[in-house]
C-alpha cells in the first residue's frame, strides 16, 4: 500500500459528515484508500452485477443484506444512483458520522446528483493518481522527468511494476468500453478514440474546439460534448485563464491538459522514454505534469484548486497562477535543464503588473538544483512539493 496524502483528510471528514464521497478516475486508488482507512466497514462493489441489480431493483433489501454496525463502503456508486436517496433517509435517522463511504469514477452528473441528494450531509473529496510526494515517500520516484512523464502516476503501475506500454492500452480500452459506451451521445467509439488522440496532440495549447471538430470529422456541438465527457471522467482538464485585467487585453480561452501524462503519451503513440525526450510536445507534456501535480496538492488537502494561466494579446504569458489567501502566486514551467535569465522575464513582467497582489514567484524546471533567488524560488521538478508553503502561509 502506497500511503496516500488524502488519507488524513478522509479521516477528518469522517468525524464531521455522515457521508464521505471519494471521486476520481478509474484505478486512482479510491477502493484501496477506502478499505485501508476503514478496515472494519462492509465493502460492496457495485461493479458486481448481482449487487448492482439488487441495489437498483430493491434498495431496501440491498441495505438489509449489507448491514454493518461499523459502516459501509459502496464502490462505484454511479452504477446505482437510486441508493443516494436511501442513504439520505438513513443518515437523517441515524445521525452517524462517517457511516457511508461512497466512491465514483464517472463524474457524469454524479457530482450533481450527490450534492443535490446529500446536501449538507456529504464531504466530497477527489483522489487523482499518485502525487510526487507520495512516490517520494514510497521511494518509487522515477529517475528523471522524461521517465516520470512516460510512466504516469497510476498506482497499479508502481505496485505491480508494470510496463506502461502494456498497461495504458488496456486502461483506455476499458474506459471507452465501460464508461463512454454508456453515454447516449457517443455512438462511434473509434471516432471518440481518435478525438482523444487529437486532444493529446494539443496538450498545453489553447483549446480550439472548431479545429478539433474539423480534424475529427464531427460537429462543434459533438466536440464540445466529448470535451465535457473527458473532463468529467478525469482524463483531461481545462486550465482557465486568469481574467484580472492589468490594463492589458487578455486571452480568455482555456488551455487543454491531461491529468496523467502516461495516458497522453499512449495517445501520442510514444513507446519509450527516449521518444518522450525528443518529442516536439515534450514541453507541453512537462507543463501538463507539473500543473496536474499542483492540482493534486490542493485536492489532497480537500480543497478546490485555484489554478489559472495568464496570457495577454501581445504574447506575455505565465504558465500557472495559484490563488491563495488573497495573493496570486505565479509559476513558470520550463522543460530545459539549464537555468537562464529568460526563465524569469515573464515572472518579473507579470509581478510588476500585479503589484501588491503578487505573491512569491516560482520557476520549476528539469534540472538538478533548487535555489532561492531574491525574487524567485527555482525548483527542480522533484522538489515541487515545496510550493506547498503557499498553502501553509
């Protein structure tokens, strides 16, 4: 078991809320975390056809069959959403904190259903694949950034020492067959997989839905719907621009990133670390990796990530801005290994515009040395967790 940073927050929330919902992509470790955190709870997987049938046809009989004085873990709750109403009734009667633990890997309307049915009764937490800090503590961190990007961060790859070239095709096929197939507006699964590959080819770039639609041969409405599906199932995320107007015309289009670069590498048909090192999208892959890690830091604290990017119409840009405590912290992400002065030019430019709102600047790169400069903290990628100091201030 690789110790997860989210575990203390899960335990804390279980003292305060009747229901704990742990959402995240398939295979991110939700089941393991739930069972390790609550070993005495009754565990029921709603992936099991018989359990799912009973839950959907006769929820009362389902709960009678799975009664446990300690509590119950309902895995993949999206297969039996009718249970949510019965959970609401039960927690209102029993008033027990932390009695129900539910997990879900499809966020298609699930988050909305949970919040509407269990409003005020549920703590919703997000578990993404392994964070850098978790890999470091388990002594499993890959040797270099290209290896990290290629390997990705799904727990099973590390727990079972699996080859990403073998594992990711099966993961994507399972995702498409089990999740996407259930959605009515995705009838052509092969075209949907092509759409995913086209998204990978635009990693780190401004989202251009019309271009995606044209290249894939689908309508703009379909492309928008598919973007939403990929977001809701934790494959991609759209990094929104920061709209604060420092007297400049700003870009207001989001940028497209992947939660896990291992998936992106598979979709880009990369089959080795060496291919990553020489690929024209290596910079975008490294950006995606770092920004995803920054989001994990917030999610693992039970918080919503306030991450943005900033770009004006004349080409000035900051890769990531984190809002916290009334301050904005700019972060530049560089895939080079040698620190040069131009790494800091955009940080200085933005900080002057932001004035008192600007917090300390950071620059994350692939080199081997971290250092504190007068205005900027330079971090090698392995030391990214030092940015946690933002959230502790």
